[in-house]
C-alpha cells in the first residue's frame, strides 16, 4: 500500500518508509502512480532491527497475509525466522495461529459440552456431567 501526502508537491510513499517513490505536481497524477505501483505486484516489507536494549525485532508484511512480528535474542535467529515465514507464504502454507493461541481449555470444554454431548443435565449422561464439572 502507498500513502500520499501533500506538501509543496504530492509525494507517494510506501507504508513505513521515509523515502518517497515519487513526487508529483497534482494529486491526480500522484494517485495514478500509486494505483499503478500497487497493481505492479505484492507489497512486501521485511524489517529486522535491533532495539537499544538488545533483542532483535522482526516485522514481515506481505499482501494477502497478516502482519507477522516476533522478537529474538540473536540476529541469526531473526533471519532464520524471516526465511521460514517467507517460504511458507510463497508456498501458501503459512498458518496464522493468533486466534487459536487465545482459546483456553475451558473454552474447548464448554464448546464440546454444548455441541457434542447430549444436553440433558438430569438424564443419565455421564459424559455431560464430567465435562460440566471440569468446566
């Protein structure tokens, strides 16, 4: 994606980048350039940087995939992570685990109780009672 800012001329930047892709005399020309640039291929950005406190931060942006971020103790680990994730994205094998990481065992047990077991709390359903006690 590109952002357009109006100064004395219209400038087109990639998101998170300080260097302009181009400067134009009108907003229409800048918008045409930004649209053409966006159609030219997937927008990608990989950033591996070291913080002042020492660890290495990785940010991977690729069109059609969520933002991937992580922190590593060494630069080598960070670069290995980038290579693995980019390879998964190219092969369309990338899995986003952010949603599944938030699910707890209690959530799973309640869902199992509600969707799989019979909903007869007074009946002779030991499985339902067992799951009910655990949750």
